[in-house]
C-alpha cells in the first residue's frame, strides 16, 4: 500500500510537476534509470504497465525506491481494470494513471485512498473525471490536442488540475509553452529517455529542467 493519502500524493505531484513515464523489462536497468532521475531532481515517477513482467519489475522497483530513494513517489500507469489497480496498489503504487477513464478503477483507488489520474481527451471526459473524484486529470494524447486545447479548456474549467502526457519535449521552450497554456503537471516519456542507454546522461539532462520549473514557480 502507499505510504501517503491521495491528497498528500496530489500535493507532492503538483510541487514536483515533471513526471517521467517509463517502462523497461529489466529491473536492474529500471532501478538505474529511476536513481538517475532522482539525482536530477525528480520526485514523482510513473512506471507503465506495458510488458508481460511489468508487475514483477514494479514490485522490485518499489522495494528499491523505498530503501534508497525515500522522497520518490512511484506510481503505475497504463491501468485498464480494477483488478490491475488492486494488484499494483497492494504492491505499493503511490498513484494510478490510466490512458482512459473507467469507473471501476476510480472506485478501487477511492476505496484505498490512492490518487487516481484518469486519461481524458474532451471537456466532457475532463468534467466526468472530476465528478468521479479525480484530483488530477491526464490530458492525452497531448501531441494530438496541443497547447491551444488546454487554453480553450481553461475558459470553462479554470480550476481542474491537469497533467499532459504526449507531445511534451524535455526543453525549456516546450515546458514554457505547456505550462503557459495552463497545465499543472507534465509527463514525459520517450523524449526524455532518448539516447539514454547510458543512464549517466539522464541526471544532467533533467536537472536544468527541474531547476527551471522550480524558478518558474517561485
């Protein structure tokens, strides 16, 4: 189970608003990646349920994080069913992210007081997610919708907390565009890890971005 309530997790995510989105089938490599991100200043990490052994890797990764990276929140992404949510919550997921929105996953997260981040692509979906209890809604795919969609959404929905995934590049220009449009959190996947066979490149790549976001918020 998570060490934190859903409200505590949401507060911490909003304070550390760059979330790497990552999967790898090798647990040892995944540990090195998460450690490098931590050294770069990341404090929230989404491991995705995209491989046959994702649960086994996540379990090992969660054990490693709690022992060696005490300030890191580790969540699970690409969750479709309540059974999947229950399995990963029992393994210690600090939050659950969906590419879609399902009421059974919402209920599983609510039952365990685990932060639920459903995916949405329309204003109706964003509204429905909020009504179902999502404190943070994932706008996906961001590369299709673009920052202008966020700006338009912010007119009728100024208060909903939004995370965009897809289409965010690890550059100050891209972060400025998305946060300027009105998102609260960004998830970055393949763009962040491009050319990172040597994980030593990750911390120097990430640190300036985290510093930029920190200075922007102050």
